[in-house]
C-alpha cells in the first residue's frame, strides 16, 4: 500500500506545508543599533531602498521614532542600499505634527516613510548592505552637520567612522556655512555645496556664491555630475578645516576619492552596526547656539594629496567662476596673515579677512598680498565713540586701517561709524576699516595667555581656541 493512501487530505496538506516551511530559507537580516548618548531625547529617522525595517522580533518597525538616551535595535534586510540614519533637530511637537528645522520627514510626523530622506542639514550614517559580499558605510556631512556621530561594527577588524567627536563642528562653524541661512541660530553647519559657497578663482581667492548646477563644490557641470577625477578637493573651501574635525567622513560629494571617507566590511560574518549620537556626551545641536557665535575659519581647500585615482589638482573643465561676493563670513586664510606689534604691547598675529563694504564692493580679496600693519595704522579713538569700552582698547578703534589703493570708491562719512555685531567695514576720511581676527600667543602683562582668540580687535576678547 502506498505510503500516503491511508493519510487524510487535511493531514497531507499539513505535511506538505511543513516541508515547504522547512525548505524555504528565512530572509537574512542585519541588526542596527542606535545608541543615544546625548543628554536628552532625539528624533531618529531611517530611509533607504531594498526592503522594509523590522523589529528584532520580526514585526514591522516604524522608520521614525523618539528615542530617549540609551540603545534601540532594529533589523534591515540584506541588500538594503542607499540607507540613511539620522537625527532630526530643532523640532517642535504639536499633537501629531513634528516640525523640525533639520532632517524633518515629509508629512511632518514622528514616523517616516522608510524610503524617503529628510530635509537637509543632518549628519548622516549611510549604508549599503551585502553587495558583492561586502558592506559599505560612511558618515556624511555633505548635506550638513547637526550632531556628533560614530559608526562601529561588531567585526572589530572593520574601521570606525566618526565626525565631530573631538570638536563639535557647531562650535566652530564659519558664518558662511551657517544653516539655515539668515537663521538666528546655528542649527547646522553646512558643506560648501550645501550653502553654495565657492572660490572666485576656482581653487582660491574670495568666496562667492555658487550655482548648484554648475560648480566644482557640488561636482556638477551643466546639470550633470562629473566623473570623480574631475572634482578634486582643491576646489572645496574649508576642506582642511572641516576634515580636521570630521576626518573619518565625507566632507564633499567626491570625498571617497581620498582615504578615510567610506569604509567596507566583509558581509560573510553578517556583522551588526552601532550608530552612536553624541558619543562623548552632549551635542550642541540639541540647543543650537546663536548665529552670532559663528567663528571665522580658514577656508583653505584640500591639496589633493592621497588621491586614489591619481587625478590632477586642477581640472580644465572648471572655467572662471561667477557669482556674488559673500559679504559676511569670509574665512581667513594663511595668505591674509600679517604680523604686527600693536600699540597695546601685545605681539599678535592679525589675520585680515576678505570683507565687503556696506555697498557690497570688495575691499580686499582673500588672495590679496598681505599688507604690513603697524601700530601707526591703528586709528585714534574719535571722542564721540570713546564712551563704549566694548569697541575700544588702549586708544585704538576696533579695526585696522588699510591703504585705500586696494579698494574702490566707498561711502564717505565725517566720523567713524560705531562697530557693532553686523558691521563689516566702514570708511572715514577716505580710509577703509575692516574687521580683523587677532590671535595672541605671547606674554600679556607678564602672563602666558597661550591661545586667546577674538573675533575683532576689542577690549574684551572672546576665547575661542
């Protein structure tokens, strides 16, 4: 008698169902853990392609949630690609509506679609899982930086990605990179492409506005992304400054042409990954500082060293750039530095930033040759201005006088204007005055001041070193 002749139909159905279940491989997944080491809750968001998120127990997992300090794990499928994990900041929750300045999801809800990406400005953890038996991952600030981040793998042989863990970038953001633009707070420090800032002379000179569809800072020409080799870091303003604070991450879109931007890990052992926000404690982005605290930075680009494609430092496709001069927040460069003995008795290194007049006319380009600045170049205090100690020090106005031969015709005034937080330049009797950055490294009244840095030459200097 055949084996199955004496078995009922329901029993046969159950038997075949069991065989089918046992012979069907389960969908491979990879565990991701978000570790919130910030001092307060954050709104986490996830977006990507290649499958839906699940809980560690296999149920459906929302792609956005509020996370208190601590760890939370979920799974992504093998083959998950173009994946992003980020924290939304500057958020206000009103009923079911979550309105975030940085990283907000479409629909302004706590949950996100899981397939879309958020508003610009957030530090991003990016993943592509199990492609050609490899995982790739990186931290990107191409769209901006809002919180310190670190990525680690359960496979100890795989590299760690990090950004802002030694110096929170929001505390050292150049005014020209503050995002959103014209905001009263520094919610994010953007990339040169994100804020559309480029060099006037391609790889140097003053900072001017950029066209997102035709600029080397975005690696796009005539609306089309160029080949990596045509977008070296020599065209990227602030590259060296940002890379020092974010040395194991993407600073611009083609930064993977150099080492320590993107990392790979064998997928054979199915490693898990941990994304840590504020790995060393609090992140400034949870309570964004005032935009007036932005600090002028060295805008020096990269030097193309370590180019993995052996590409050139200068590329012929980038013709002379056009754009509007950036009036506020031009970063000081080494070519601007001039040394002088000021009449305060302090040996100082004075970096004169490129600046504009109130009419927008350029006063001094960032690539202009340094002018000798001596104590005789410090203007005398006008009696009408001497009542404000905030703007004077030892009989000197809070500005350095430059020869007017380097400047176009300016607006004239009978007396110097008072310098306030918004003043970049002023003129008096044909003389042009600009803000300066003063770095003191020598003795002041017998005391070793080490590194003291001020935004301008004033009586009470802010410490920003």
